[in-house]
């Protein structure tokens, strides 16, 4: 099929879909727009690497039902992508073509054919459990801070989130693992495989740490556990069971007032929450990997997969209300100069993929 328009017609459509329709008309968050961009850019890379089609040769002719289906099969069989990821990539392409068909009825047939590709079925990866910022603020405020245990539990949750520590790393932490360097503080965590990492404590959290130390370790030694329980007047290592017990209690209390809050809560949720917050903030996966003490990027990539939930929600809300973009006089937006000819980098920048 040949669609005769300006030579930049496809690229204009792609640019406007990502940066006008999604970002301005639909008012999607930058993270959600990023997920659409990544999905379409991965298809662009597939065309280049597997089909030998550079970006400056891409057109709507590349978006046939057969080509899109082959791409999904390649993701599944050659790239071992999760079924959920494949379906999200497919949905992003469908959403783009749906927008294009709304803008130009001549593209409707193309969209309807691709729309007929069914979602793939298979094992769905477990959903990553994490709290958003509002939920974190709610649970941090849940302990009764008029009690000693309430103040301890509150700081434990803040510390668990800000350090990204595993529960065993947290309960095994001693005062000697707090490294002071002037006004800054680093926390030493002893992870799996006897690996040690040092994570900075945010400046705004340091006063909370010092307040906790002043109350719970007024004359502490480096060998003392940072978090402890008291038995027969002695400080003993807090158990993971004790931690998850008070966390579950707060979750039940909050859930009874707000059904959207998880009914249960365990320590690992704080670790997942900081990982997701870092990913959404645009921090490189490689840094998140080191911060969390993962042995490989495969483990950290779960945050990228989980963030597709935001895109999936946006995909469900994309409707057929897109209207042509016109200038104040009602004329079609002018076409840039032909300096893009043979220059893929220019086109990538023009579409917002580079």
C-alpha cells in the first residue's frame, strides 16, 4: 500500500502522536510517554537490525499485519520477552496506528488489520509490589509516635525505603555500618554472597537518623544492632518475623480506611518502592542495580517491566477523540526543510526517539 503525502508524513505522525497527542491532548505523564516511545523505538530497531530497513526508509508500509506479527514472534522466540511485555509493545503500536487512522481515514484499513492481531497468551510474571509516594507517606505516618515502639517502627520503615536494604541486611545492621563524612552519611549494607555496598542517606533523612540514635543508642557501641528488641533488659537482634508483623498491622489498619492500600505489607515492598521511584525518576538501570545490590541487570529490569503498568493503563484510556493539529489559521503545519534526506539522526531527533 502506498500513501502519497509529504515525504515527512510518517515522521510527522509519529512525532505528533508522542509529543502532541499523548503529552498535550491526553496529558499523560512523562514516564508514560517514555514507555510509548520505548515501545515504538524498539520496533524501529527491529526493522533496522532484522529487516535491514534504516529509519530514514521507514514508512507506513512497514506497519503491515504480517510485519507486526513477525515482530511479536521475534520478541517471544528470539528475545525471550515476557508475554506481558510483548502485549504492551503490540498495544503501543495499535494505539499509534489508531491515532493515525483518526487523523487520516486512508490509514484506517492498515489499523484495522493490525488491530485484528490477538493478544498473546502465556505465563504472566508476578506483579511487582510497590507503594507510590502517597502510599509511602501514609504508611510512614501510621505508627503511634507517642510510643517508643512507634517511633522505632517509623524510622525503620523510612530507613528501609531510603537504603533499599533487604530485610536481613536491615536487621543485621550495626552502628558501625553508619559511615559519617562531615554532614553526609553513608550506610554500609552486607548483601548476598558476602558483597558489601555503600548507599548514601539523603540529606533530609539524616536528622531522622540522628534523632533515632539519640533516643535508642545514647551510648551505643559500633557492634550494637541498629534496630533491636528488648528481652530481659537486653538488646537482641530484631527478627524478620517481628518486622513483618508490625508492618502487616499497619497495612490492615490503613486498608480498613482505604481499600486501595495493600491488605498486607512486608519489608521487601519498601525495597521495590525505592527501586521503582528511582526508575521513574530516570535514574539509569545500572545505578539502580548497584544501589539494590543485584548481581545482574536481569534482576533490576523488573522495574522497567513493572512500569509498563502505567503504559497499560494509558493504553486503556486512549480513545478516538484525536483531532487534526492545525495552526491558528486552520492550515496544516508546515513541513521542515529536506535536510533530513539520508540523515537518520535528524529523523530520530525530529520524532523524539533520539
